[in-house]
C-alpha cells in the first residue's frame, strides 16, 4: 500500500525529508489559489511500477475560504479504500530574482501519515500549475537545506549520520534535517534562494480531470 508521505515525496532517496518546526502559512495567513480547485488524478511514475496513481479532490475549506482542503484516496492491498483529508494552507512569495512568485503549500506531517504517532512538524512543498491543467508538487532539497543550516544561512538542526557499527559509511549523510526558523526567517531565506532549494527530481504530478 502506498503511503501518502511517499506519494508527496516521489522518489524518497536516502536523505531524510526536511521538516519545519513552524508552518510557513496557516489558517490565518493562507491565501487560497483558485487554480488548485478541482478534481485531479496522479500521473503514473513510469520509473516505479509499485506506485499506484492516487485521485485527489482539492477545494476550499467550508469554514475558512482562505484555506484549501484536499481529499486523497488510496486502495489498500486488501481492497479497502483509505481516505485522507488534509488542510492545505497555500501562499505566494514574490522573489526579487524571478518574475514568477513561489507558490507554496504547508502540510502538517501528522495529517500526511496519521498512523505515525511520532510525526511532528510540517512539510513545505513548492507547486506549479501549467496551463491550468498540470499540477507539479516539489519537495525541498534535503542536502541544500542541510548545507544552509550548517552554514548558518537558515536556523535549524542538521544531524549527520554516524558510521555503522561495522565501521562502514551509512547510505545517508544525515539522520535528521529540521528547520527551526520562524516564518519571517524562512521567508527571508526563500526570497534569496527561490526555487533553487526545492528538488526538481522529487516531485509528484497530477492531471486535472475536466468535468464540464
């Protein structure tokens, strides 16, 4: 069964996912994006046949028109349907070096994988919508974020992996990558880096389903 966290991250790679201690946007500061509203179907990943496309419906929260709500459905191995509902605050950041703003989603880790009681923090995702029909969602680049934390460009914790018990090098460089920056500090960092701190290879794509 495909976990929703794996669906968001695409190819997970070896490094841990960079998580935020503080959401960039929340129910109070979010700005809804009309282009996200609609029915979407995941574009299959030809490189990984084990990943099954997931349908999604994204609309506006009934109680807060600034906030999106997403419904994702998965078919489990026993044939049962698992439904997940996510609150999705979105926002746009103007980037001085680019004519296009960054379009960003902040998703609570506990909403992505509610079965994981240890899940904490938030995922920050960049997204693009091409011609109103193709949605691409990108995860942060873990190594870029770790380097920014280690060089004091971004407040956070980058805990390097220790050698294995037999003395061999671990497959991953880090055991934990956590951004502790407050929203204003993270915003300042993103305005300097733009899309460069997001991994172009770690993405998931959706195609809009036309219902008219």
